[in-house]
């Protein structure tokens, strides 16, 4: 934790001690609202439409932007395999992009189901 974050936490604790019961309830409601909003933002799928002509590498970049909540480290192996199939083996770009989209959608569904 950075020093400025520690200072903010200490300041919040000082203010917390000065609140009455109604202020504590209001603060707790606000904190729950902010936590829920942050959680929903991380779970929301950001839909980015597929352009007509898109390379496999551009598709990976688009999908990473569309699914920022997914772990790139976990997807690196399967994504690398699909990119290699296109670059090395000559698999059709559209078929690889279809497979990439299915991979990301599946990972997103699994993440949602785990919550």
C-alpha cells in the first residue's frame, strides 16, 4: 500500500470516529453502493463490434479491450495457440477470430458462474 493511501485510510478512520449513528449508517450505505458499482464495472462485458476486415492480432487487441476483467495470463496459452495456428499453420483468419471470440466469451461466462 502506498503512503498516500495509508494517509487517506488514517484520515477516514479519524472522520469515522466523529460520526454519530445516523452518519455511520449513511457512510455504510454509500460504501456498499460504491463497492457494488465497482464490482459491476469489473463484471460488465464491453461489447466492441467486429470490423469487416480485421487481422488476428487486431482481434486479440479488440477482445482484450472488450474483456478487461479477464486474466490475460490465463488466456495467453490458448490465445497463443490460436495465433500460431494462423501464422504458422496457415489457418484461415476468420476461423481463428471466431475461435478467439468463443474463447473469450467462454472465459467470461466461467468467470461469471464462479461468482
